[in-house]
């Protein structure tokens, strides 16, 4: 199903490259993306709307993103941008 | 042979230390004794500091060799292996080794030279975007733009390499940063954000459930993977399994986790594992996996793996839990802490005998022992490995390349201690063996180091023989020569109707003369007297290259065909 994954991460060069690389490797297309830094520029939040077929893949993807050194947290959201209740 | 690092007095007092000097100083603070490297244009400032500070750099003959040697060093000791390579081709030549370290969770810090900051992105001479190239095969990578950040970045890289699940880290060092003066060194405020994720608290409730289930199990089985070695948890594992009488299967990279002659040890599991190990996977009613990632060479058919078992999985890396096998009891934890907990929190010390189960395992072992046909007219590779086992009393550090010889070494060498096998498990990198043996010998010189290598793999990194000559390393190199890419040929014979496409060498270099050209003594074994020749080789405290012509069509058995479940083995009597 189409879902939104939200990643909070350090705002440094290359971090997005690592994240999108993890999606590319799994042949997951990014259908839309929203990325913004925090006012102090220390952190950034990225939301990707993607399609993940299986529940097992969904959990694994979350965990491989979460273990990136620069990633602080990962949450699946609903596929509706208007709802932002992060869930695990 | 290790020089002292603290020779900064060689610098004139009015010299300003450069970024490179700071780099070496920081490495010294991290306890680095030597690096493996190869110079080039972008690392001229770094190698100038190496020269001025008499820093120990093992000069390899190809950058791939530098990384594999650092892997061998790290695998043999648990310390972080450090590599210096130049920009562009120097860095891309290092990629195979970095990927190998990523898949086998080997801690490395690899410094790649880079063109000066002003030239980056302008297709400068020997410029590549190494950050993008290495992103998928590193735990983390950095490019340093300001010399004042250098110490903090190095400290972070060293912490990252060994935190949680170990792995390789790349630091890309632009040439100007390496040569910049550090007169305005670290003002205490750096851009590097230093925060390694803290280990979570042990999931004691889940461990308790595992313990309960284990005690109820009639046919318990422990799968001990590389994570047990990486966590230095071998004493804890041995205590745990002996306390509760649990039989143990190892993976390729965790051989030695129990001694080969331990009655609870079933051997290596998986594609070329022992009969009893693979049958145990099939029959067990509780499987406790500690630190193995259920690789497809182990769990050859994930859907049908351990079909009768409740499965527990303890791993330091949460992303491994449920990745391949759905587990009822997932625990993210350091293997040593989990094992300590499981042993010390036992509610009952009543030793479970599991008599029938252990008898079944013994019967399987006796009914289908690991064996091979002997033939006095030929030198059998399995016999060579067994003989080396006897000559070295099962205590040598065994380094392998990749292919049939690797599997025979895993099957027939009597491993007895952790960090004893150094092999490319995940990536399966031909060419790994020779440089890795160099790293292993430099790391633990008091141990005999034996390299088993095929006639294909040795040709991929053969240039590193010159390093063995230069540093007078006592490494026994044993080429098991079947004049073919034997493992690929084996698959062609079994699954491609013997169409041996591009796997039979029509000609080969004379390996005996080749060794001679590199100043290394060499000998070819003859079927009549090979045991005595081998004994003579091992009686001497010097390197030697030994070539054994083995039967060209020898196969590795048992074998599970790809996709088949573990209990379906070919080549079992």
C-alpha cells in the first residue's frame, strides 16, 4: 500500500543520499517527498510517500533506515499528509 | 617491527603541524599501531607526515590488498583495521574490500585521499565522488572540509566502526585539509555531531520467555553466529551451552566458537555443512540463534527452515530480526550480555540431559560422517587440510580465499578457538585470502598462519606476495590446484548439465617459479611423499608456497542445492 515514512535526521551533506539509496536498492520509487530543516539547521525531517508491498518489508525498511548513524527516528505515517500521527 | 609513533620531536619547533600530523596523532590516541596503505597524489601530505613521524605503514601492492589486509588484522584481533589510499582509482580499488567488511561486520576506518576542496566537482585529475560510491557499503562516511574538525571526525569514525554491529567507515580527506596548518586548531566547537546511539536496555521479559521455552524443549538447538565472536562472547556461550547441555551449530565465520572435538558441537550448518547440523535444523523443536543473520547459504530455504521449531533470535542489529525468518522471540542485544543473562538468571540449575535428542545427533554423525574417498595416487584436498590440522595441532590461524578449498578448510580443519578462521563469508570475495593472511600475521605474529587458496583466487591478488617477502612474514601458502574455478564448475556440473563455460583454465602460470620470482620458497607436493614434504615445510620458521595438484573434478559434499531445504543434501552416503 502507499504510505508515508517520516525520518528525523541530522542535517548534514549526504544523509539524504544514504536514505534514498536504501529505497533505490529495494526498487522502491519515491512518489513524493517533503524535506525541511529545523530552524537551528541542526536537524532535518524528511517524508517520503512510497509503495511497500509486504508488511515484513515495511518493518525491515524502517529498521534499516533507523540504523543509519545520522537518523534519529523513523515512523510510518498514514498515506494522508493531513494526518501526521506517527505510528510504529 | 613497530616503530614508536611519538616522534614529533623530529619536526622543527617552528614547523606548524599539518592536518596529516593531527591525523596520525589522533590515530595514535586511538591505539592504532599500524596502517595498510598505498600512496598517491592526493595523499602526498599524509604520506609526508608518515615519513616524518616514522608511522608504521604496511606498503601493499594494490589498494584492494590494503583493505583485505586490514580486514585480516581486524578479524584476528577485534581491533579496528586502518587503511590509507589515494583519491580516484586508489579509492575505487578499495571498494571491494570495504563491501566485504560491510557484509562480514568487520570494523575498519578507511582514509581516502581527495582532490583539494576547490577542485571537487570539477572532474579534477583522480577525482571521484567516493562518498556517493561508498554510501551503500559503509556504516558511515565523512568528508572533512576544515582541519579543525579532523580529530572529532576521526574519533567519531572510530566509535561508529565498533558501536553496535561493527562495520567499515570511510573518511574522505581533501588534499588541502591534509596539508593545512593547524595553528588555529580546534577551538572546541566543531561541526561534527557526536552521538552514538546508546545501547538499549536488555529485554529481560523476552529473555525470560526464551529461557522458559528452552527448558521445555525436547530438542533444543543453538545456532551461534559471527556475532558471538564479534561480542567476545565465546566463554559465555561455552558456559551457557554446557550448563544446559545444548547442542551447537556454527556458521562459516563462527567456526571455533566451540572446539571441533566438543561433544556438543555439530559442526558448520548450511549449504556445505555437516549432515547432523542440517538435520538438527530440520528436527529441532527450539532454535536459539545468537548472532547469525540466517544467511541464504545457511538457511537455504527460508520458508522451510527449521519447520518444527519455535525460533528465538538474538542480534545486536535490530534490522536482522525478522528479516529472513519470522521469529517468535526477537531480542536486540549484545550476545555477551544476553548470554550472561540467560546463564545467570536460570531459575533452575537442573541440568537437562536431552538424552534422546543428543543420541539422535550422535547417531546421525556416526551414520553420515563427513568423509571423502581416499586415493593414494592422488593428493586429496581434504587430506591436505587434515594433515595441516595435525601439523599445527589445530591451533593455526586459518585464512582462506573463496571457493571449494574454502569449504574443505571449513569442513576438515579442527578449529578450536575464536578468531581462528579468517574468510570472506558474506561477499565471497576471490582474492581476499592472500592479503588477509598478511594482516592476520601482522596482527598476531605468534600464531602460525596458513592460507588455503585456489589457483583462481591467488591470481587475483598475487602481487601481495611481495609484501610477504618484504616483511619476512612466516605464512604458509597452500594452493589447492584443480586447474579450474572449481566451485563454479561444480555448479555447472550439477545444475547446468556439465557445460563448463569459462571455468577450466587452459594454461596457468608456474606457481613454483612465480613464488621464486617473489623471493618466496616454494615446493610442489608429490602424491608419494606429500606428507613428509608438508611436515618439512611446517618445521621451518619461514614463509613457503606449497602447490598441490588435486583431482580436477573433486566436488564439495555434502551440498544443499540452492533453494532446497536443509535436510535435502546431495552427496550423503
